[in-house]
């Protein structure tokens, strides 16, 4: 298995064990590929749920640019909801898992089809 396949397996386990979500493996694979090389960098592969600038990056670069959503309070609420689902005390929140949860939250899976 490739390193990316190993990471996808790890992300799927996080979705199942920490978020209580049964992942759509096809969608998870596409979201992971969409993250690009950042998944291989320890710092870039995770999202800090307590860092406002990090959360603003998720909102601007993923929700607005990638998913095509308009900036509103709903975006911040969704990010908070995903952080809550993933577990605020969980230090390693993988970017691909956060993006997967946000894409499904907004029913934007079609962006990855």
C-alpha cells in the first residue's frame, strides 16, 4: 500500500472511532487527494481547532474557494460543529477528516465527483 492509502485508512478510522461517522471511502479518497501534498507534512496535515487564523484558512480556502459557499455565520457554526464532533480535546484533527465532515455537512460531495 502507498503512503497515501495508509493515511486514508487512518482518516477512515478517525471518522469511525472519533466522529461516529461511517465514511464514504470514495469521497474520503477524493478529499484526501484534494488536500495535495499537505497531508505528508506533520504541521499542515492537521487543523488546530483553537487557532483562529487556522480556522479562517479552512473557511476561506476550503469552504469559500473550494466548495463555492458564500461567507456567512453558518460557515463558522459548521466549523465549530465539526470541531465539536471531532472532539475539542483531540489534539490531532486531520485536515482531510475536517474537510470530509464539512463537505458532507454542506451536502457538497458533488464537488469531488
